[in-house]
C-alpha cells in the first residue's frame, strides 16, 4: 500500500488547529500535510521496517541520554515546517536550546520547528522520488543533516545543509559528525 494524497482545498482548507484535531480524532491513521495543504495518508510499515526503525530510534535515544544535547523524536511526531507542511520523519532530533526556546503550548501540539536532524527509512510501500522530495523539503526548511536509508538496495543518501547530496552504497555505519557529535549508527544492514 502506498501513501494516498487527498486535495480538499477547493472544499475546505484546514487550519493548523483543525489539522491537529483531525489527527487526534483519528489516532489509528497517520496523516501528514504537504506545503499545498493536501492531506497525505501514510500506510503503516511492515514488521521488518518497524523493527529496524525501533532499533535505530533506540540507538539515538541511548546516545542522547549520554550526551544530553537535545531531544529525540519517533515517527509519530509531526512537525510544522516553515513552508506550512506538517511532516513526521521516522527519527528526528533537535538541539536542546532550540527545543527549550519553544513555549510549552508549541511543544504540546505539532511543534513549529524544523528538526536539526531527520532520518527517513524506506519501506517497501514508499516511493523513492517522493521520499527524496520530502528530504529536500526538510533541507529547505533548515534541517542541517538528513539520512535517507533504503534497506532493500543498501543505499544511503546523506543530505547536508548547503551541500550536494552524497550517496553511499552499502555503508556499514553513518557518522553524525558535527550535528550529532559522537553519534555513529551501525547499519550492518539494518
């Protein structure tokens, strides 16, 4: 099953509060919203993708608990990006001082902030071109580092602010370098 995009704009344009309420009223459905206001209904992942995503999220949590540099978010967290879209990366991280600069009300709903780091793990149902466009949207929003991991092809695309995309074939690990100091994700292949 692939993601479904629905355009209600000629009928109804949802405000941020209405979109938030739609998500709250339908907790079994994962919604995103693109910059055009179109709703995207995301399909659930399969077991292997979910297992890999949980394992990678745990690696980020363990690193972050040791460094105390920021906050880690799972794939259920939706962020309000500067272009108006509402996106839920599979794993994301925000520097602590940026997160703490938000009000408690902003942190409670869909935080109006672009994460410093995002990771998208391809599922069999994901479209590569759509996920690459989503990664570019993150970069345009101010994300500093992004990893697009395709388990099937063992290919990783690395997105860095202000730089050309880097493509790695079958890497064994990824380094967070200056954005995620000391973090190394072992892939072997997730």
